[in-house]
C-alpha cells in the first residue's frame, strides 16, 4: 500500500504567525503564557530546546513532502499546530490570526493540490466572527473542515454559543477535528510530561463527553467529529458513560438517547502507541471510523503509520484500506 496512504493529522506553522504574536507580547510573555502554562516549567524548557529542530518540518513544505514519502504517505490533511489556536488572546488579533493562517493553508493547497488539503482554524473566543471565518474558509478558500481545541477558555464544546458552527458543518457535511490544548488538571500534571501523556487524552475525553451529554449530536445528528490520539480515553470508558446515562438524571437532562447512539458521530486517528489498544478501538467503532494520522512532526506522534495499520491483527485487507486511505477520501470529500 505504499504511496496510497492519507495522513489526516499533520501540523504546520507559519513564520508570520509568530511575527504577529511577537508584536503583541515579549518573548518571555510568549514562553510563560503560551508554553509553560500548557505543560509545566520543566517540559517547557525541554520543548524550548527542541523547537529549533521542529521549525523546518513545521514550516518547510518541501521537507514535509519528503518526510511523507519516507512514511509511505501520498497525501496529507494539514492543520495548524495547536499552539496557534490562540484562544487566550483578545478577539481582534485572534480573528486576524485565524484569517492569516487560513489564507496560508489555502495557499499551500493551491500550490500543491496533489499532496495536500487543509482544515481551517477559527477564533472561537469570538463565536460570531468564527462562524463568518468558517464560511469564508470553506466557500472562498476551499478548506475541507475545521480543527478546534478541546475547550475555549472556560467554555466547553457543548456550550450553545458554538452550535451555529456545528449547524454549518452538518449542513455542508464537513468534519470537525478536535485537538487537545490547555488541558484539565494541570495542577497535577506538571511533572514527567504528564500534561501530554495523560492531559491530552483526558481533555479529548472531556470534550467528547460534553458533546454527547449537552445534546449536540441529538440536535445535529449528521455532525462528524474526529478525535485525536485514538480518542483519548473515550473508547475505553464508553461503557461508563452509558451506565451514567442509565442511572444518573443529570446525564440525560439534555439527551434522550444512550451515548451508544452517538458513537457513530465520532472518528478516531490511529495514534494509540499500542497495537492492543488500536485493535480494541477498531473492534469497538468499526474500521470505517478509524483514520491514519501521525501528529507530524511532534515526538508523541506516529512515525510508521502504514506499518502500524498493517500490523493490526484480525482485520481484513478492506479494513486496512479504509483506515489507510478510503475513510479520509469520503470524510474530506477528496477527489482522488
């Protein structure tokens, strides 16, 4: 299956984004506000040392294409690095930054249509402006969905201010990719990179549970949501959510169906770092809801994605092709 695989989880960064932010904040403010706050001081210092080596694979499209070839990837769906969500800044610069990043994503796709499609980023701290930017990104720029964080400040994704965005996505049949950032429990995740090892999957789980229990999927049954990193803990505690729905009244205040009825709204990348976990995920949700992803170029990503899928036991060749390629073609409406 060399050179047929599609990577739906690969990040880019634009030099102009950093230039813009540096006009608003000093280097020390950027480091403490946008880096230390997300992972703790020790991990932040380590990542500060790693970032110079990451700039090229994040920014250089030729490097990305070469690395795709080494990983047996034919095509990638680009999304902004989660460090560039910038939900913490004021609305006006956030709107400008989102427009800039989406313009840059569209320009890459225009120059390399045989290698890339892209998902938009949105200034979700300004929901009305985010909806306008979504319309522009899809209808003017030709982007193929959105990438958002697992929460926006103190607003969970089930908050009704975001529902017009979900309505738009459902109407246009576009996916929403949730990537964790500024994760819950940071007071206890400062050490050992637990902010990522535990915090990232935890925050994805919180976000997905909020979408279920807030009634989003009951209102928008056609909404398609991709969860990063194998869906966090969601696949492995799904029975607990179902049980909670049956025995706890607060779990059915806004929904009238078991969480099981909404499992089909979710799609999952393969980044579990465990053959056993990936096998379980496929058995739970079906091969049609699992997609190849790498989290390129970060060190917690999947460096051998095709081999990982080929290694999974107990699935058919048709299942493997769905995961490696076909599901992405359908979900992102790719002309391939």
